[in-house]
DNA sequence: CCCCCCCC
C-alpha cells in the first residue's frame, strides 16, 4: 500500500537535498496565518517512512485545500517545491518546504486511511546527516538537481548570486538572513510627501518569484541609491530588508508582509538565466463576479475593451487638481461588463479602437449610487494584449462572436438607484432613501423652485490664484491677504457663494450654490455681479428678486455633516438648468403611468 | 517613514 509513496524522499529533502517529484500522502492541514486571500496553510505530509508538518502550500494553491480537492489522505505528486532553512525559530534551524505545484494522484476519499506507519521526522533525524547551512556556496548548490528555479546554478562571481536564494513566500519578520531572486512586476514613480510627521520621498516596487509576491518600498537615501537601478521586468537578488505587516488596504499582492529597504539592503541584478522567474502574477476575478466583491477592494481583472469613452477633463473637488480620465468598458466570456477608469497619461494614451485585451492588477472596486466600477490607482498595473493564456482565450472568444454577446454591465448607471441616474426624485424620496448618510455623499436630480436667497454675502473677493478660491482678507492698504497661499495680492477675483432655499411639493431644503452653478441660476458672470454689488446695490438686489420662485432642474450633492454636535445635510448645487418642459412632461407621463398603470 | 489616487 505505502509502496506507491516515495519512501525516504522526505529525509533527503529535509536534509537539503533534492528529490524529483516525490509522491507523498497528505495527513492533515492547518491554517497558520492570514485570512481570506492571504491565508497560508501548513500540511502534514508522509512519504510512508517519515511524516513532517513543515510543508507550506504556496498561496496560489490554497484553493485546492479550500475546495476540498486536496483532502486528508490524498496521495499527491509534488511537482515543484523549494525548501528554505529558517533561523531564529527558538529551536535553532528549521527547514520548511514550500509546495509550488502539486498533482493529486488519488483523492483522500478513495484512499481513506494513513498509508504505512510513518515516523515523525525530527531535527534529530537530520543531525545524523551532514549539516546544511542557509548560505551554500555555488558548487554545492550546482551539484543538486536544478528542479528548483530558486537555486542558482551557475558559477557567478557576484557574492549574492553564489548563494542559495529563498522563496518570497518564506519571508517573515522573524528571519533576516535571506536572499530572494525576484522579478520587478511594477515600479511606482518617485513621490514626495509632507505631513505632520515630516517629509520625504519614496518609491515602491512589486516583486515576484515562483513562490509568491511582495511589495518593497524605498525611502529617502534608498531612493537615491536604487531608483534608477530598479527596472520593471528585470530580475534582482535582494537581501537585508526590513519586513513588516502589509496593510491590505493598499495592495492586492498575496503576502501578509511587505519589505522596506534600509541602509543595509543589497540589490544586484541577476545576470544569468532568469526565465524561470515569472513575470507577473494575476488572480483574475471573472467580470460577472466583480459585483459580489467588497467595495474598495483591489482586484485583478482581464477583459476585452468593448468601448472606450473620450478623455474627460475634470477638477478634483478635494485638491483642485486638473484630472484627465477615460472610462473603458471591458467584457469577458461570463457575459459581464464593467467600466474601468484610467487616469492621466494612461487615459490619454489608451487606444480602444482595436478592442485590445486589457489586464489590470490591483484596480479598486468603487461604488457610485448603486453601480460598481473599477478605477485605476497609481499602483494599478495595466497591460494591453498581454501574452497570457487568459488573454489569448479572450481574443479568440471575442473575435468569434463574443463581441455580439448580450452583456450585463455592472457599471450601468440607469435605473436602479434614483439618485445617481437622470431620474428626478422628490425631497421626500431623497429623505426616504437616506441620501447623504454615507461617507461619500450622494447625488440626485429634481425639479425644484428657488424660494429664498441669502443675498448679503452672495459675492466675495477671492484669491486670484487659479485653483485657490479662498476668501481674501482686505488689508485696508490696497492689498488682499490669502491665508491659504500665505501671501498678499494687489488683485482679486469675484466669486459667488449663494445660500438659498429650494422647495418642491414634498418639502424644502437649504442649499449652497458655488460660483458656476450660481452664475447659471442668476444668468450673469460673477465679475458682473461683483461690480453691481460694489456700484449698483439696487441692480444687485433685483438680480436675486428676479430668480426667486423660478423653477430649475437641480442636480444636488448631499452629505450629512456635523457642526458643533449637530448633524445636518449639506446640499450643494452641482448644476442648475432651466426646465425643458417637453422632457419634463415626458417624465411626468411616465410616472403617472408607473403609479396608475394607465397608458396616458 | 507612504497609504493621496481624484469625477459623475
């Protein structure tokens, strides 16, 4: 019975030797860390002669355990593995085996029992064998079979390359003597920061090898030292970094840790054959499953670009920065479609005319008024027509009728949730939907009447800087001071900030209209209104009397805010347009029909 | 030590 197992292979492997594709039995598994996509499992395996529990499953194989495919008593062939000697474990050195590829020869349900009578393999068992160290000189390594790509086989003069490397999956903060051989999947631009704690610069890179992936960040001095050297797609030997727990909010990489370069960090480019180090690792989510994922999570997705909108320019509300975006709709053979938003240069340079396959790693799932879409972050990797099996499959599918498939677009904005669509709702409906209670604020459109305007401070002298609209302090000496820019100006620009009440048949709402929307409502430029405020008070007052009781199609952004312990809705006019009564009547007829069921 | 990543 136990003869089908590779008896004695465990002993060889645990002593640092190699055994080609050993056949073992799984006797148990245990989760040792993490959760969700980042959990890691330890296996108890037996070769019929010995058993040991220092085998770890590379995270990309987790599914086999979770789905039950890799059940206890399964007989498996370990197609690919690496071993790593852990130090500082409290009990001296300990070798772990990381399983990279596995074939299930016989499922546990068919085997149903432990094969043979394996004895627990201990470090004492190992003591009888020649001692192995973590840092093996090249000749010794070269003497081993080269099944594992993580072993350097050539006689390299570089001191780093002459050592045995460690799989990324084995790195942890509890162990600092390691060298990894990793490919750079992506590299961020150099960025500076400045906050209460200080300022500095940094860049980060995402690294991978056969066993896993990890993010590394370099700060300040290390930026100067390594930024130019690190190039995407190249393979490097890296050692001596600090390891710390990764914040999952900012990375989709499957690793519980991330690395920080420090003064001791050594990086050298791998000059020999690195073709076995993978280029990039994806965990693609089928498009029809994206909507089930948590908002704000980072996902990998691949699809064919079915449509690409034009580049849109907009100004970021929070920073005043000018932004460029392009929405690309991607589809896959699941019949799902999702919008992927590209930013900046990526948005400008994108060409969707040839319907390229788009692969994104680490795109953020965002929700806007009930529909979900993906948005690229600075750390998102986008590749067009990548040389991946999934991409070739999609190409074939799309070019052979897939383009004509009916799709469900999870980013479609019509219908579902009154607010975000073009649908008009009432104040009482907005209240019933509790619009404004979320973190991000909600948008809705409605037909409303302007019933009152607060005219006293509707116009103010604002900072003349392009993106700064801060109210200036009159220094009474011909100069105006901007507290935000921290400087004085001889000039200013007029801007509007109009408080008003809007009513509809169901209620009323205090609203605020900033410059552009207030100009649209009044029908005059802020410069003209400012001049009237200074030199023609009667005309100024008349402007606001004129617009009182006028009806507009308003688009509002509303959000609950707290002022001195009191929560109230802050509702801002995104746009105010005159009513197109033909459209208004069509909407009215439609809602009459919806309410009464009568064709009108 | 960053962690901002935008808009409808």
